[in-house]
C-alpha cells in the first residue's frame, strides 16, 4: 500500500547533499550563427545622413546594401539604445551593439528539437519572459574550465567560429559590422571585453567611474539633465515598497530549462528499469514497482551547472513526487559496509560531469536526506524532454551531477576524487535572477510604480552555504537595499520576491541583484537589468 508523505527536512546517518537532474551542456552558439546575422525584428528607418545626389558609384551599389542600412544592428546608424538622446550616448552607439541588437533572441539561431544529436542541446525557448543572450552561453563556452577562455569550459571555444562566420556574412558587412559591434574596452584591464557584459558597468552606463557627487554638478553645467553624459541615472539606497518574499514554486513545466547533455533516449515504459548497486541486496526496479513504493512529495530548486552569467534563468522551483533514496536503500537491506560515495547514470549515457567515468558524490558532504527518484512533477508524469519518466533528485545542489532518465544509482568506496562541494571548483553558488523586468531597455514612466520580481538561490548543499541575504542596488553596487528572507525558509528552495519601485527622476538605470551566503568565498552570479525611465 502506498504511503503518501510530505517530507520535512530529515537527517539520516549518511548525511547528504544535493544535486538535481541534468547539465545543460555546451551552447554551440558561434557555429550556429553562420547565417545568423539576419534581423529578428524590423527597425524604423534611420534619418538620411546626406541629402546630396548619389554619384554613379553610389548608384552602382548592390540593392542589398541599401536594404541592410535600415536593419537592426546597422552600425552606421547612430543609435543610443536604452540610453539618453545625448551626443555622447549616440556616439557610443549602444543600440547597435551586442548580440541582441541584431538577434532579438539568440534561440532563433540555435537548432532545436527532439533527437538533435550532434547539434545544440537546448530545446525550449527562454522561460519567464526572458530571451537568450550572450550571457546565457558563456558558462559553457567561455567562463568555465581549467583554462578559462582559452578552452571555453565544457563546450567548444566559440570565438574563432563567431568571428569567422560574422565577417564572412554579407549582411553583417553591409550593416557596417565590425569588432565593436560585439566588443568594448574593459577599463579595469585595458583589454577588449564583451559589450553584453560591460554595458552593466558604471563606466558604460554613466560614462564615468567617478561618483556623481564629485562630477555631476560639473557635467550638469554642460547641459546634461541627468548629470551624466549618457543619460544614465542612479538612486542611492533604492527605495522598495510592498516587498513580499516567499518560496512559491515555478508555475508550470513550461518554464523549465530543457537540454540534454547526450541525446534523448528512446525507452518504452514497459522496458524502463532502475538498478541499485552497492547495497546488501542489489535490485532492479521497474516503473510500476517504484510507483507502488511509498511516495514522498517535496519542492526543490534545480539550477543548471551551466546557468548563464548575469543571473541566468536556468533555474526553477519544482514540486516533485517520488521514492526517497533512503526508502530504496532500506528496501534493499541497507548499504554495503564501508561505502561513502554515490553516483548515478541515465539512459542517455550521462554519468555526471566526469562522463564517461561515473561522477562520485560524497555521501557525508553532499547527499541530501530528501534525495529521491522523482516520478512526477507539478502533479503530472514527467515529460521525456524534462528527464522523464524518472530522474534522480538531490535537493540543495547543482543539477549537473544528477541524472535525467535515471537507470542506475550505485554506492561505493570513494578514491578521494568525489565531489564534496562545487564551491571548491570556483563555480557560482549564489544566483540572483530578474523575472520582471526580465529584458533590458523596457520603458517606464517617472513617478509611477514599477513592479519588480526576482528569484534568489544559494546552493546550500548539506547546508554549509545557506543563503543569508538578497540585496538590490540602483547605483551599480555603491549602496544596497536588503530583501527580507521568508521566515522558516527551506534552504533547498529559491526565494521569490516582489516589490514596487517608483523612480522619480527620468534616466537609464541599471538594477542589480546580489545574493550572499554563509560561505564568504562562494561565488555570486549577480543579475543586472537596464531600465529606461522617461517623463
């Protein structure tokens, strides 16, 4: 008879820690952009630069060049983008820079769909009203890995293919595309960086790193209404009203990030089995046998190991129901003496980030008491694109060491290479994600409330790095306003918060969300969003 339980946090002798299903592996952006410099949205025609009659040489220009001159991202059409209508901002040409100047959503240049072996792993459009940006690609292709940008982390190093494909693209060239369509000088290093990262810095947003209290009066004396040459604006100690924080789940599976590290397996439910090894009585369970075992319901936050920079959105708070790993161990007569490591594998061949070698997790440091084989999410059977009919869940940890389409869980004596904490890898463990506004450049009226929504999560693992603070800034991190955490919060779930902000002064603001935890060395993946406030 099924025993329906809602799990409260329980400790067991084999203390444990979290993972969740499946790593969203390499974003093969560059090689997919070979024909990618086609506009995603029309743009209003630019004003003519010269009214003189065209010369015969000009008249001989191909028609496609004239057409390209009015496309989004055309570098020769000065466009200040989300910033003010100032001479300086127009010269910066922000509206024609960065990936999304030409591609409203980078998902449009990625192949997707079931059984896309050899192509990109991403299968769903962006969730939460977001769009794919450059920052969603960098964890795989630039920021991670032992050699950083030289290897591109887990995915291919994309700079050569991105550069080659763009400069070989007729539309990109006809639009006046050049290195600064994508790049900008990083004032902190003096080297070229990426516009899509640097646009959230004070030197770009305000045109100066000096405090406005020092230079603002002087700049205002030259006729700049916001006391900045860009039309950028700040609000110190940003005032937030009607603040509410909770741990509500994601609304539906439609908002789940979907990807596969290998390829989608094709296994009939009648043939689906999960083997348990390293226990006193090794067993192989069918789906029906798992469904007839005691069922437990929990809600946990799954964040992908390749969650993008700038907060990312590969994150969800998911209600699941399934069989606790502790119940399976008990059903198998307990663990073999001396085991201290657990690993899992899926029908797709994924066995964690060390695939094809199974990735061991320290049971004492990482395995959570509510680890389970999930059989339902959001009250429904799990879709194959989300890892169904069954996936391995370890609440509190990063998703990539779990297994979608789980077919084996094994326990063994570790050799010292087992994962104890991803903080040891230098990976982000704190994440702040904007839901509203979720995209840059949205316009709002000065003096009218703006609805803000964000989610925050710390990879608590075995509750060694619990979340301690959520902070919001409207002055590039010079001052912060704290969001209260829910009472009696479950550290294995995100915090979702809402508030209203009423900017009284028009200008372009950069809102930043920062998350802190008990581990001062834990990396924070701050979320930024650019907001334009008009009279």
